[in-house]
C-alpha cells in the first residue's frame, strides 16, 4: 500500500514520442505559427496596475518576468515533462544549477546527507562543502559497501538530536537495501516477489510504536503519521497501517489526507462503497480555499469510476462540488482550472457511450449559468473556459441566457 496520487488524465501523454517531440507543450500566439515561436522579451504588459500586482503575488496566472518563466521556456519544460512521463519539469541554466536546486530546495538546517564518495566532483562539492555552510551535515561512504549504507542509516535513526520523522525516514533506505538484497537472490530463481523478514517487520513495528507514543502535536503528527503508515505498508503490515490511520488520523491537522488514503486502501481491496465513503469524508473534512475543490473533484472522479450507474448521486454531488467552485472568482484559473479540466475529461469518458448525455447536459447548463460572472478580457479568458466546459471539442458553447 502506498499513498496514491490524485487521479489524472493527460491525453497528450498518449501521443507517440515523435509527436510529443514536435508538438508537445506548444503555445501558439495569436499569429498561428506552425512551429513554436522564440520569445525574446524580458517583461510583459498588464491591463492594470492591480493585475500586475496580482501576477507578482502569484494570485493570477500569467507571465511576469522572463527570469522566472516565458512561453519558450514553458514549451521546453512541458515537452520534456511529456517525454519523461514526469509530473512536472523545471529547466535550469546548467547541470550543476539543477543539482544544487534539487538538493538545496529539499534540504534544510539540521538535515543529514549520506552519499557515495565516488560522486562527480562538483556534486561532491555541493554535498561536502556547500551544504554544511547551511547547517546540513554530510557523510561520505563507499557506495559499493552495503554495510556502510546500513551503518549510516542506523546512525541517523538513532540520533536523538534529529526530529522523530527524520529518524523514521532513516528506516526507508534500510528497507530498500533489504529489498535489493532479496531481489539479487530472487533473480537467480526468477522469483520477483519480496517478503520482509520477521526481524525487519518487528524493527519497523517497534520504531512506529515508539514514534506514535512520542508525537502528540497535531502538526508534527501530520507528517509523522504519513511516514509511519508508509513504513508499515512497505514491509507488508498493511492491516497495521490501516489500523494506525483509523485510530490517529483525527488527531492530525489535516485528517482528510489520510481519509483519502483509507479510500485507496478500500478501493484496492475491491470495496467500492467503503472507498467512496472515505473519499467523500475527505472532501467534507477538507478546509481551505483551494483544498476544497482539490478533494471535491477527486471524490467526483472516484464516484464516476466506482459507481458509474448512480447517475442521480453523480449529478447531485457534482452540482454540490461545482457550485462551491463557481462561487470563487478564480474558478477557471490556475490550479482550479487544471483540476476542472481533469474532472471534465472524466465526465466525457464516463459518457462515451452517450447513455449519460442528459446528466452531462444538466451539468453543462449548471456551469453555463454562472459564466457571465467571470472575466472575459483576453484570449482564453475565464469566461471562455467556462463557456467551453463539457463541450466535446472544447470550443465555446452557446452564450448563456
């Protein structure tokens, strides 16, 4: 059992690699060029000072300054993301900039890096010389020595100066090492299954029990709970992970994350009704301007997948979630729009046979009735996006009455 990512459906990801190389991430200008344009500008214009302020505060989508991003860079990043099958892509000027950004954006003072000595020279400099200047300790070992990796992980696990979650995380490489050793052996007899040893399971069980007793503050428990459940499931103790989540999730600052995880557990077990109940609970418990639609749209996509014949519930709950979204002035911008697009694709897939056209039509009309309330200035405005919702080709539908 692992934490499932949000449901996603990216049709461009299904294109052949050659097509992705040519057309992936294309952002055409108003001139309709065939190939991507090269944008040499360093700045961008705004309709008002208020819009410029919103852009620089990241309250409104759009380009601000080419040092941060520009259309040419966005196309390159999106194309590379598609080719790699990644969740996101960020381009840097050099390879070492990428290495430094990858490490320093993840590390903070008090962390401890364990790395093999045989690193590329500049990478070793970042780990051995640069990171310690910011309070990040490092240990270099013989990368070919399994016992050296185990010893380094054990040292971090037993360091009382570290946070409990950091100490728990040191168990993950120990699990990985045990799996690697087992896979090396199983390759000889073509048995690719892995079962954690009783000794390893007991070690994980004891450390999780220790952490569960030590952590009481809800913010710290939020992070530690995720690690504890993941560790238990990683060594085949899924039932104990589920019991831990059920017992302690309501003590965390954002229990809806774990309610969704419980939904994925029930879904994997083939218990669709229980899974939907947990996904629904996650939506109901979620808080925050953007979190509500994130969890609400996730629930609706699971509802379409796990209860496709319950059209009455699908329509009723869809209007509930969409109605809450439509009350926001940025319903068709930023992350809200991305999630709405994923939900829209799920609706259209659900109605491929045409059997649910009446429900799709009702939802389209429900959204169209709110379109006049959204900004219409510029190409691909929020109002245009609203008008194109649940149209098969994504074009603007008839103006709302």
